C-alpha cells in the first residue's frame, strides 16, 4: 500500500545547478537539502519546503517538462504569485479546477510548475 509521496523529480540540463538554486531557494523559498555523496557526483540538487520535496536531476539531451508537473500547495496564493512575478517569473492563472485557486509558472530551465491553494 502507498503511504505517501516521497518526492517528485524533474530534469535539468548540465551546468544549471546555480540557476536552479537561485530559483528554488531565493524565489520559491525552498531549502536545499544535501544529496547523498554517491548521488551528488551525478550533479543536480534537491529542495524541500515542509513536506514537499523536489529532486532536480541532470539529464543529457534535456527537454523541459511542458505538460507533466508537480503541484505545489501554497498558502496566500495571491501574494505568492506576486512574489514570483516580482522576480521575473511568468504567472498564468487557471480557474479550471473547482475549489482551488491555481496558477502555472516555469522554473529557469523551462519545467512547468503548478501552484494551488484549496478553498
């Protein structure tokens, strides 16, 4: 039986770790968590905010995820969207999910991210 989602992984191009750290830590407010040494040699970086954990793995021939995406639950979605927009990130609102306010954005390598707040 599945008990919980441990993490979601997105791909990123080689050499993008600096841009990813700036975005996921400084813009989204996540904390970088250390990768185990055996995995750190592969590159990439891991981030956490509360129970949400994202792994960004380096992939040769990288293509950003334009449809597949993690859905990140936020509090104060209007202020959070303004924070992203103020940092230069595009914010696209979508009212297609009843009972939720949500918007989409992209990380600095083009991966799609969904941000939502129930209610």
